[in-house]
């Protein structure tokens, strides 16, 4: 014990501390490093029984309105300003006997396109992983809906803001690290919540062990998302929106598009100048005639 | 005309239309924004397309008028005042249109300043258009000031006071007053308005071009095409409005103005031909790009095909080209007027299709959401366009919009 205590002396400890601090501020690859402290949600469609308790728990916690018959099992529901989590029955297009209940909500992208386009920074990616809309700041432009590859943020026509699942950011750190309402409510453990790297491992383990589970949605889609979904087949066969396997609305792509526009604007100014120069003679002739 | 029953009938119709729009806005405030453009999937519709149409027109008008004040083409100075005034009112009513679309326009103004997102094209667009509005307003004031001074000299009573205040006559004998008379200042402000306008317009195109999730919008095509369409929009507005104004007032168009109109008609025909090439490129290129095929097919064969072939291609581009060429050759003013109005109608439909069609695809479960404007929405759009025309009519009556003459 004494030997071990001698090994990490005060100086060594300070050095380590300084090194870690420098690494965190200067050299850390922000998002990859954050993965260790980031949370993730895992939805296993092969376990889901379609009871919709997650939907009801979400509505209760977030004080959302309930429509008539909305929570009846097998009833098709769409995401809306009052429906942040939905459970729908989906059939595999290639094998119609294969049916699953798909738990669908905001995917909490690692690099969210919605936050990138919001003009007033009303959408933030928290260090915990949640993508949260500040409803007191949202201007109601709906640009986030257009940019989202999954079309998740929905406009609330009453409150005039866009709303969506925030992965219960108001439960996780404040209420003794409670799980999100939907995860807590699931009776068959189809939903899990924990550190992101643990969720990835868990998902891979299930795909390896379970016969039905074959695809993990969210590992690469939209540059990786903090919500993972285990599917029995590819998302396109289940009629889900297929996001590209790269970061959506990357800043370099934005720069390319804007740059092309500026080149176009410069070309237009060039044409205008040429038009003015070429017809200068005509103008002079007109002036001479009028004199 | 100005004291005729027809004038008062027109003004009363416009006032009624504006009243109905105000009623629609009131309803949206009392109940919810649902009375306007209610759709879960197609979330940007008529108000956005109306906004795009009006701000594109404004930039176009700024481009055309800057040929005179920035690039030194004196004959284009004839349309300077009218063009700049139109550019100012179209951007203002465009902003009103988008203001009614936004959930919280008041927050937009506050948080645009407090927490800007420099990666968002929408932030740049809002900011640059604010600069543009300021510059274009100063440009119009500088253009109108000499005549406002003249009018205040000639007028008596309250009109004299109003005109002299509008012209800031207290500056007359100051050093600033001398600077205001300098043509270089006008040139500088016009150049600033042009730069702000082009940049803002570019970011408007980029706003759509950045959206990777909408294959029809995504890419560098729209920022560039928007500039071209702005140019032909600007030409069409100026031709249509100035010819219509002279015809309604039953005044003769001066000879130099006429020759400018025919020259502008030729340039418009050329721009429309280039626009046609751009459209052909978009469609052709889209058919060979896997993710763009489905949205492009919505135009070629799908629910938007009628609007595309009839309005965008036939009425908006193909038919006006020979009409403009013929009218410029035959010196037929009515031909130019008809063709430019056709272009404006085509462009309006084009904007609507462009905004709506992109949102129809892709959607969940391969079903196409449809959209039909609500009654209140139609009232609002009618009111915005009505107010635009009423402002122009009042401007024509009370402000100096006629051609500039260099003595």
C-alpha cells in the first residue's frame, strides 16, 4: 500500500492534473471525448410489445395533451407538438409476416442539423447528449423541421414554437440521475438508458445474441445519434426515413453552397459592368443626338 | 385619373382587401396560427413563397436600378426613383409576409442580436436584409430629395412643412447639406445597397441550398439561380409597373424612356433565355442524381406538372421571349407590358412550387402530403399584395417617382 502511495506523489498528481486540463481544453477531440460522459437511449424493437406506456409517461411528465384513442395499441400516431414519442406497428416490406413496434422520437444527433440552422441558437446539444429546444427563445421559423433528416421537430400552432423530445434533460441531473420518463415506464425493458458507450456495447451484444435483431439504427446515420434503435431489418424496408450515413448539413457543405452563390453574385456584377461598358458608346451617341 | 371615380373605386377595393387581411391576422392572434398555413408536413407555404417572391423582386429592382447609379449607365437613371421606391416597398411587404409566418417575430429581432448563430443562413439573411432595407431607404431619400426641396418651395401651408421636413431642409446650409448634394454619396449608398442586396439574396438562396434533408433545395444551384431570377424579376416589375402607370394616367411616355423600355425588353428576353437553360440544367441534372429524381419527377409528371409546364415554362418563360422580341422590334409598348406581367405571374407560381414541392418529398411511408391554402391565408396574401399596390399608388401620388432629368 505504501509503495503505491509513493508512486503517485504530489508532484506527479499535479502533473497529471495539468496534463488532463490541457488535454481537455486544447487537444481533446470534443465529441469523441465527450462520448464517455454522454448518455444514450436504446430502443429494442424486437422486445417492444406496443403497449404505448412510454407515450403516456412522456405526456404525463411533459404535460402534453392526450387525444382521444391516441394511446390505443396499434393505432397509427404521428409525431406532433403534443406527441414527442410514438409507437407504431411496422411490417418488413420483404417479409410481411415480420412485424415490429417501432419506438420513434428525436434521435439526438451527435452533430444536430437542427441546432446548426437555428438562427438564434434556440437549440443546443447538451454535454449529456440531449438536443434541447429552448421554447422561450424559439422564434417559430420551423427551419429546424426542414433541416432535420428525420423530420422530428414539430410546430406547435398554439404556442407558436417548435417542440420535440428533449430526452428528459430535466430529470437526468436534477432528480438524482433518473432515467427519462419513457424508459422508466417500459414494462419489458425494450428501452434502456445509460452511458452512450455502454448502450453501444449493449446493442451490439443483443444483435449478436438475438436471432431477430439485425440492424442498429443510429451508429452511423446522420453522423451518429445518441438514440440507438435495434431493428430486425434495414430501416428502408420498414418504411422509415433513411438518413445519410454522414453528418447532415456539415459546415463545410454550407460553405460550399454559400461560396457558389458569392461566385454567382460576382459574375453577375461582372456582367453588369460589361453591359455598361459595351453600351457606353450608344449612350454617348444618344447624348450627342439630343444636343 | 387621380380624381376620377375609377381611382376611388380601386383605392376602396384595395382598402377592403387590406381590411380582410387585418381580420385574418387578428384571428390568428386570437385563436392560433392554425388559421394560417396549417399543415404538419408542409410547414412552409404561401407566406414563405410570397416572401421569397417579394424579396427576390426587391433585389432584382435594386440590381436593375444600380445599372444607372453604380455602373454609370445614365439612361437607366430614368427608372431610378421608381425602381428604388418599388425595391423598398417590396422588401417591406416581404418582411411583413414572413413576420406573419413566424411564430414569434418579436423574439427574432431580439435574439438575432443577442445570440446570433453564424452558421445559420437564416441569421445572415435577416441581418443582411436589415442593412439592405436601411441602404435602400437612404438611397431613395437621396434620389427624391432634390424634388422634395423643389416641391416644398412650390407648395404652401401644411404640404410645404411636410415636404421640407421630408427633405430635411434644415441641413440646407450646413456642411452635411453640401455632402448630400454630391452625386458620389448617392453612388456610394447605391453600391452599398447593391452589395447588401446581393449578399442577402445569396444567403436566401443558401438558406434553401443548405438543407440537405430536402433534395430539391440542396446544393449550389439555387443561390446562383436566385440571382438570375432576381434580375428578370426586377426587369419585369419595372417594365410592368412603369408602363401600367403611364397607361392608367393616360400620359405619353417620353421618347428616351420608350427607347429604354425596348432595350430593357430585349435584355429581359435574353435573361429569360438564360433562365430557360438553367431550368433545363436543373431538370436534366436532377434526373441523373439518384436523390433528386423523385422530387424532379413531381414537376415533370407529378402533381406539380401543370403548374410547372403551363405557368413556369409556358407563361413565365417561353411565351414572353418571342413577345418581347417582337414588341421591341415593332416598338409595341402593350406587348412589353403583357409579356412582363406574364413573367411575373410565372415567377409567382414558380416560387410557390419551389417552396411546396421540396417539402412533399421525402416523407414518411411514401405518401405524398398535399396542401391547399386556407381561406384566411388567401385573405392575408391578397391583403399584402393589395397593400403593396396601394402604397405604390399613394407613392405615385405624393412622392417623387417620376424619371430623373439631368439639366
